[in-house]
């Protein structure tokens, strides 16, 4: 149980970090939100891949669900940044 949770956090961190690298510009989100959105993206990516008929019969690393997870996490991070806005950027006063 603990190993599964640690594995999900590590995969979430990797997927979330790669998703943030894909997005242009600076995203003002913390590490915990990156890991959370990365883990959710990884889970949804795996689920979507298998629902579309993917099967890894050769064993080994499952690259297709991993890549789909990165794409899903990228979309989730973009949605999160769009909803929360750019809170850390100062606004210019009217001249």
C-alpha cells in the first residue's frame, strides 16, 4: 500500500514536471499541485489508453499510456492555470 502511494507520487512528479515543460510560459503552481495533476493525468492517460484498446503484451515499460498521461496532465495544468489566473504577476497602474 505504501509502495503504491510512493510510486504514484513519483510518477505524478515526473509526469507533472514533463507536462509543465511542454507548456509555454511560466505557470505559477506549486510542487504539490504539479504532483497531484501529474498523478491524475497519469491515471487518466492509462485509463484512456486501455479503454481505446491498448494492450502491452510484450511486458516492459508502457510508453503509450505514459505519453498519453503527459498529454492529459498538460491539459489539466493548462486548465488549472486558466482557472486560477496569474496570481503572482503584478499589474501595471494606469498611466
